């Protein structure tokens, strides 16, 4: 069995080859391209297990390497967890705290050789398409919200009170507001209104494509929409971010991946401040919290939510409900069953 570690950068990549005993073999620095990797792989006598971090170029690299005859397996690892493991492993291997690109590549291979590589699931082309489209829509909606807040802040500063929907959709009200603005404010508001129009058209086109690739007739979308507080947008977000529920061996891993599992640090019987893990999937975290907001008064959740709200306050109560919803969603998708009260 042979192992290869890759330290991938934008333009160049360091590759370190080793055998099953940990003896170092070929080391090369190649261009981060298909030709560069092929140049290295063509020099190998037998297939190898390649390990690389989930950096910006990991997806196309993993797709290319998996189809190469000299590659037996591709391990794409979580950069944050891999970094911590590599720091300790480099000490074991005699490098101390030294760090360079060659050592990083060697530690990637060593992690796979020792069975310690914290691998992640690489999305299929279809999963990548769906997730990227949904995240793009998420980004566009955020842009529109930021532009609207800029307009509201400027008008508020000038003592003008009008709703954004009225400013955009009512020509008469828009004309009155624009006539009352000084020249500099008029220029800014007109520019921002133009940006809103452009972003809304982009959102419409993105949603049209999402309707084609993730229609409401999709079996998983139908199951998710059956849950209270979850409609089209949240159901697509949950589906595209989970990718496949089989990736999670238990519901607690979905809760942790969503950033809803509290971190408790305890020593000598004393507990520090309880907080949530910031290393998580923020899109999934948003979806579950938004679903909790919409489902907090549903008969199934109302009693427990009100108890938590009275005891801990509305924020903690909503986070507790989001965790329960994540657990419910896990079992709904695992069993392929819609929500039942």
C-alpha cells in the first residue's frame, strides 16, 4: 500500500510519496493542474492513496484524481481538524514544531497511513450544482437586504419615512420622495434602487433554475415541507446542505454539524460559559433556527418552547427548539416519512 500527501496551493502543489512502513519516497513540486498531477502520477509504479485538504480547489482535484488509474483512493480531509492532528503528528515524527510545505504534504500522507485522516464527503456534480445554486440565491437575497437597509438609513437620516415596498412599487410616492432629496442623496438612492432591480432579476432567474433542478415534487423536498415552519426556501437549504442523510450515523452528528450542539468546558466540577460551536455549516444552522421560529407555536412544540422561554429566555428557547427540529428532520429523512403530529 502506498500513500501520497498533497499540500495544494493556488499555483503549485507539493506531493510526498511514502510506503506502508512510512518510508519516504518521491517528492515533487508541480503545477496545480491536471498536467502537473499527471506528471507526478506517471512516475509511480503502483496505485496510491492520495490525501488533500478541502481547500478552494479540492472538488475538481478529487474528481480528476478519482478517475486516474494510478489513484486507488482519494481522501479529502477537513483542514481545521487536519491541522491540529498534523501539528501533533509532526512532533511524533521528529520534526518538532517545524513547518513547511514538504512537512505538510508528508503529514497528509502519514495521517492516511495511520488511519487518522478526518475525511469529509465530497459532493457529486449534481449535489454541488444544487448546493451552489441555493447558496447563490441566499447570497443575492442578502445583497438585496443590505441595499434596502442602506436606503432606509439614508432616508431616516434625512427625516423621510416611507416603506421600501412603497418606494419601489408606487411611482407617485417614489417621485415625491426623490423630489424632496438633495442632489447627493438623490444620486445615491437612484443607484441603490437600480441595484435592487438588478438583484431581483438575478434572484428570479436563480429561482427559475432551482425550480427545475429541485422541484417541489422532489421526494425529499415533499418530506421536508411537511414539517411546520419549513417551506420551499428552507427545505431546499436543508436538502442541499445535508447532501445525503446517510452521511450522518446518528442525529447528534447532524445537530453538531449544524452548529447547534452546545460546547461545555468543565474542570474540577466547575463549568465555564456554555456556547455554540462556530465551526459549523452556517446555512444549515440558519435553516433550523428559522424553522424553529416558524414552528414555535405548533401544538407539538408549543408547550416545551413556552417552558424554555419562561426559564431561559426566547433565544435559548429557540435554539433548544432548533435542536429538536434537527432531530426530527434526521428521522424523517432516514425513514423517508413525512411529519406527523
